[in-house]
């Protein structure tokens, strides 16, 4: 298929691997920010094909994984409110809250619907004027424009039965949180290609300069990722720390201005708690006061019981790249995609799920 | 005269009433006017409590399946074609030539008679194509809201034509795995017409009988070890089941997997993996390694299996593992699907 096959091409991948082998003279630790990149790396076995000097650690860029448990509980409470239609992207449905998840809530009678676009949720609200429709607005800067459009559309149509539960997060503050940690091992970043398609690269220059790290905006197909790795390694070997784009077919330095304007009109920067990481200043987006009428958090009361994470889950360490998923004591035993204890085991983009799905070869290959 | 027994024939604009399942005159009308004309054959004709059948010598294969698809009609088929082909194909996976089907219909009060007629016509047509007879049946009606239009239940019997034993236990290292055509078309065709997808797709379900293709392999003397139709859960789940039962490692070659551009495109957009998407007119054949090439030739010589390919090899004894070698050269585990495939956020 055009625009895909050439980026999954074995020969092109081998060319990049050869180039990286020629460049590298000593060990380097790189972080891929986005869960989609983690998925590709593990799916195609890229980390095993790269020279042993290169260590890839998996960043916090999985929106399902980092949505805080109190917001999942909030979503569950709203979904279970009589008369509410709760609309969400599909992979939020299995994320465990403190007592249940949206799939189980649906089985117990809640009207939870999977939508492919937030605009579909607006259409559901129009078609059901007698019912409240709440959309779970999750995601990084990538999904923010579409979610902003949904709010603008609902506002323009004068809908009073549509609201959004906002859990948006921003990438640059998370990168800064990782870099400022005393335990940080990351020497270069593969930045998230689709986030930068929307936002451009302006926000990353100060980070690259302040922490002296190369940041290369990278795509998601295997050849894209190897292209990004090659660029980061070249910078590291040459002692440079710049922002570069290795995903030129999608990303322009200025980003997508109309999309940014829609986001800016509807959302403002807020502090946000990340699941497993804690609160990161200015790392989230919340609705502006002008759109408070569409804020589900204001429409529905906060559930009483405090939210609690499973004490066995080391998601925070995994999301900071300090531990690999299989170093967790409950990985693959008490925590599996069927019974996740933490969010990284849920989404296909979560690092734990990626390792569980693709990396049990050694254990499973032994005859029983 | 009671209203329930009013002998009004079913008109084009009519709907199924609870009384159509009540066992009275409306039930008889439904059977005689809507079902029998489409499905007529000597074994069904007496409308007795059961059918008495002639069977050729040999061992019988017997299978049963229920069908609850939404929407009832989708590009390339409907619940009727699925119900016939699903059961016919399960018999074929036993190495059997399908002979007879039973047909259970659970109708929801309010179903348009025109829709029922369409489903029954599809059942009749699919049975003709697969050369099977519907020889016994049953109809029930449930209250509005307690069904999903139509549920169909079919059981089938066939006579075994395979020469040797078939099954996961027969699979051994060195065997080759073939698939009879491009994968994932049924699942994607159904998903693309479900509510909520804002694009149209030209993809048609692959729903079709595969018994003739299986018989062609048997007639060609190919050493068959195991046959499986990759329906729910797709190729990945079928291979995982067999790998576990046979205690072997199966290695897929990703570049060899037949996937059409259209299916690959829809799967990309929705974040699905074609390996996990259902097929309803394909089968996986484990054959002796030395027969693999000939088996692919036999299949590709048929109009309905032009896209057949060798996709995997049984590597070695193991606790039961499926891996895939990617086009890039890496190897990963292909697991059973956990829950349903959920579309990704971004």
C-alpha cells in the first residue's frame, strides 16, 4: 500500500541499520516518546536489530496509560449515571479504575459507546436530545484539535446535552520532567511525529538547548524509526544537540496553525496529574472558562471514594524508562491484558502490553 | 374467530408478530408461504418432527453453530449466507463433504417480512451453491427488544472424505501452513457498515463455502494434517489454538500473508491487525512440508482460491507458540486476542 510499504521495506531498514552501525562508537540511551513508536519497535523487533550499543527506553506517550485513575473513576461514575450516553475512543474501555472498567460498566447496563471521532459524539447528542452525552476527551496534542472542534461544533449548534470529560496531556512538560529527574539516563529523544504534526517543533528548541539533548521528530513505521535513531546517533556522536525532523512527510516546523488555533480557542494550559508519574506543572489542557458549559467535571458531582492504584504496579518507573516491563514482579503473572493491574498493560501502545504480546518468546518457547 | 388465527397471507409491508411463533395458523402460514417454497426438498417436504435421511457409507461429521451478526445485511452476504457457509465450512474442516443442515430461526417481533424473505432466499441460494439440503427446522418468535431481528442456528452433517486422521494432534514439525485466500475481508466488511464509521468501503465479505476446495486437496492426494477456518479471532487465534493443542511453535512469514490493499488500509485507519480479523470463506490447511507446493498449486488452480499462499511453517516442539518473522527481519510473538480488538486513540 502506497505511503506504508516503502516505510516497512526490509532493504531500506537494512540500509539504515548499516548506517547506524557505522556511526556508533559507544553506548547511547535513547527514549522514544510515543507509545505508537514503542509498539512499532517491539512489533518489528527493531531493538533487537539495532547494534547493542543502542538502548531504547520507552517513554510516557501513551494517552491511555497516563490518564490518572481519578479521571477514570470520574468517567465510570458519569457513565453509570442514569440517562447518560458515555462516548469514548475504544482503548479507554478496558483501563482499570479503582474498582471496575468501562467495558464492565457497559455489561452492567451503562450506555457506553465506542466512537472513532469526537464529532460522532456530537452527532449522538443531536440525535438524542432527551439524553446527556459525555465524551471522554483523552489524548496528547494529536487528538486535541478534533476534540476542540467537537466543543466548537456543539457550541455553534447550541447543544445543551453535550459535554466533555477532559484528560488532555502535553508532551514537552513530560520530556522536561524526565530530563530534570536525577535518575535520568536518556541522552536523546525520538519525539512524537503526530504531536509535532499539530504543534510543530518550536516548543522543543529550548529543551534541547537547556538539557543538551538531541530531539529528533520521528514517525511510526519501522523505517521512520530507524531514520530517527540514525539522526539522534549522528548528533550524539558529533556532540550536537539540535531539534531535527525525520518525519518530513508529515511535520513542518510551524505545525498545523489552524489546528493550533482551534485548540487555543477551546483549551488552556493546566497542571495535570499523570498516572504513575504524579502531577507535572503545565502538562495538561483544560476547557477555557468560556466553554465551562461543556465541562463534564462541572456538571457531574465528584465520586466520593478516593482513587487508589494497585500497590504492585510499577507503571511510574516503566513510564520514566527506569524499569523494563518484565522487571516488574507481577508482569505476566497477576498482571496481564485480560486482568491489567496498571494502564500500560491495557492499550496496545502501552509498554507492558507490547512486551506481553510480542516478547514472551523465551519463556513460552520452552517445552512444558 | 380469534384474531390470532386470522389466516391473512403475509404481505410485503408486513411484520412478524408474536403469533407467528405461536404454533397456530400464522406459524403454519409462515412455514408454508415463506420457508418451504425457498428450501423445498423431499426430506423437508413432509414437515415432520424430524428428517429421515439416506447417508453414504463412511463416518459422519456433525457440527452446530449460532449466528447473531449485526447488521443482518452486509456487503457480500447476510446472516443467511453466514449461517449456511459457517456450518458447511465447519464440516469441511473435518474433511467431510457436507450433506444436510437443520435451520433454527429465532425472529424478533416486528421484523419486516421482507427482511426475513431476503434472509431465507440467501439461505436457499447458499445451500444450492454448497450442494446441501435444509432437511429440518424450527421457528420461534421473541418479544420486540428481546432479539436482534433474526438469530439463526444451523447444525449440519456430512460424510468424511479425508483419507487419514485430521486434527491438531496430527500437526508436526516440518509441516507447512497454507491459507486459501486473502484474509480479514469478512470482519472488515461488517465493521465498515456498522454505525459510526464515517467512510464507505468497497470491501465485500469473503463469506463462501470452502468444502469443494478441501475436497480438491483430498482428491489430489495431499497429506492433510489439520484444517481450521479462521473465523472469530482470525488467523492468529486459530493458529494459537492449534499450536497449543499440538505443542509446537508455528512461525508465520509476514510478507507472505495475503492481505488486500483495501483491508490493509481499513485496518491501518482503525488500528486493527488483519491477523485477528475474521474470515468466513477461507481455511487454514496444515499439510506435510513436501506436499506444500503442490497443495498451493491445487488451490490456486481454483477460481475461489486464486490468492492461496503458504504463510507459515511448523518449526519445533514447544509449549505452544506462534511467532511472525516481519519484513524487516525481526521476530515477535503472535498471541491470542485478549477481549475484542479495540480501535486506538491515535
